[in-house]
């Protein structure tokens, strides 16, 4: 009996310590700079300049391991691949100037810029002239968000890492070629500088209807302090078209 009492006592102490740690966590997190005022922004990591894929290290466009799909999603992917074999490759909507949306918008071979203002981090993306807004004012994710290309993002700082959760992705965006997503898709990003001139973005995608396990990818960006984000107007020079089956073509009248 004495041994049993000792074990129970140890468990009680551990649970008490765990409860104390949980109780202390929000306070310590809140004590770190969150960018809610201009003064706290000055204490955040320096992400100034424009960031482009770090092609030199191979980390820019490195392909992650293929996602592990649910049986239903796997069937859709196989049908997509089969159509490709028979020359029925579906033209993506990006060919007609529709942006890819999250999470692929952060994997385009174009530069990005991070703009810090109180309670918000805005990501200016040159590709398709897109903007992402990451709210860092302490708000929660909406329970029923209106779907959009970039989704609804909230973030907080854990030391020098910006942790971002995104939900509410528009259903025409894809996680990968031939792999769509459901309304339960969520993207978790951990963004941090791993060297003075290198930024790392780790994406973890979860979707119980599409993925049988979380899908993780890592991309790295190199800083260019003398660059600017350029204007990107896809419609201005677009020459792509698609037939009734979604196959790529050329609109001769526009040539």
C-alpha cells in the first residue's frame, strides 16, 4: 500500500506541475513582443527587405515527400493522373490568371515582402499581386469563415518564430497537382529567420477528409534589401485558353 501511495503522490505532483506550466504559458507568451504596438514591433525580428526563394541552397523549390492521402482522395489523384496519360490534362485555373490561393501561393517562384503594423502582419506577394493578412491582435480563428483564396489567418510570436494558422480555404485551390482539399483543411506555418539573410517557412497541412496524416514541407528564402515587389498583371499578356474539357490551348484572336 505504501508503494501505491507513493506512486499516486508522484502523479499528483506531476499533474500539479503540469497545471502550473499550462497556467503560466499564456502569461509568458503574452509577455513576449506580439507586434500589437509600434514599440513592440521594434522588438520583433528584422524581416525587412524582399525575400525570394533561396535557389543556391536548393531549399527554395525543394519538393516535399508526397502526401499520404485518404482512399477517396487517392482515387481522385489516380483519375487525374490517368487523364494526363490520355492527353486530357486539365489546365489549372492559374493559366487563366486565377491565383492558386493558400498554401501554394507561398510556393510561387516570385518574391514576397512582410509588412509589420500593430496587430497585423501583411504579406505582399508579387505573384498575381496577392496580399495575405495575418492577424496578431489575439483574435481567435472564426468557427465558420467565408472561404477565400488566402483563407483567414491568425498568428502569434513564439520567440523569433511567427506561428500562423489558416482556415477557410476556397475549394478551387489545391494542396498539390491533382490533390484538392475539404472544408476542414488547415495550414499551420512556422516562419523564422535561420540566419541573418535566410528565412524559413515550414508548412504543416492537415485535412482529415483528404490527408491520412499531416503533410509537412519546408521552403527557404534569401533576403534582397535592394529589391522591390513589382507589379504583376496576369491578364495584360495572357494568351492561354481552355477547351470544354479544360485542356490548354491558345486563343488566336488574342495573338
